């Protein structure tokens, strides 16, 4: 082959578990709503920084430390992160993978999450709890975009590996993992129901 692909960007997408997702998500939906009612500081922060939506990112972002539901979710997510790390050929040097923070995102109609990345971690991700039909997916940006300079635009029918952006649909029960330096965003929710997800970061220590 005269052409080979180098420096690929990997994104992991897999159901959290083989069965029992409906029951787990029902428990998480209830807990997410109760958390929003309880978290006065989070609602106040969200009103300023997350218009029309709610996130516990700035107020309660270590949910696995005091919630048995999220502690159980931590164990399940860790298995997926270990598998992803092996695919990435990461040398953890005998250290352990550790969930550093995990938080709730509730996106009613019009709520959006602008382009960002997750510093101070090595694997980040999202678990989808409630995803009404037609809600926004998770959009990723080619990490080389700022270096394209004089490059022409891509053809309308460009292969997926050559596209500048790729969007993974939000599907309840799925885990999406990516390296924390990869920029991503969620477009405004255009449906009448709430889109609920749990985001998280992993470190190695």
C-alpha cells in the first residue's frame, strides 16, 4: 500500500452492559432529577454558565463518593476504560485507572454545550441516560483543524475518516469514550423532552 494512516484518533462506543439497562437508567433518571432539586449551587452556576440546562459539574462532580448508584456505575465504566486503554497501547507503568470526577447533565429544549476539552485527565466520556428521539448527538472535531492552513475544503461525499467533524448519535445505554484532549460539543437540544447524560473523567495514579 503506497498510503498508510498514521496518528489515528480513536473513539469508543459500546453499550454499558448486556442487559438491565432500562432499569438502571430509570434509577439514574430519578436520581438526576432529585439531584437537580437538591443542588442549589449547581442550579445557580448553570443559570449563568449552562443556559436553559442543568449540570452538577461545578458543584457536585464526585457523585461516586456518596451515591451507591453512581458508585456502581463507576465500576462498570472502569471496565470499559481499561479496555479502551489497552486498544490505545497505553503504558500505565503499574499505576491504576481512577475515576476522578463524574457529573450530571440535563438538557431541556434549547440547552447546548459549546466546544471544549477536558484538561487534567487522560480518558473522558459520556454515558447516556435519557435520549429522546431527535436529540443532539456528540460532535467531535478533527484535532488537526487549526493546522490545515491553506488546505481546500473536503468533498461533500468525503469518507468518514477524512471528514473534519463526526457526530455520534446519543443512544440511552451507550458509553462513549475518547482521549481527553479531543475537542467536542453538543448542539442545542431541538426536541421537547430532556436529554440526560452523565459525563466523567479518568486519571491514572
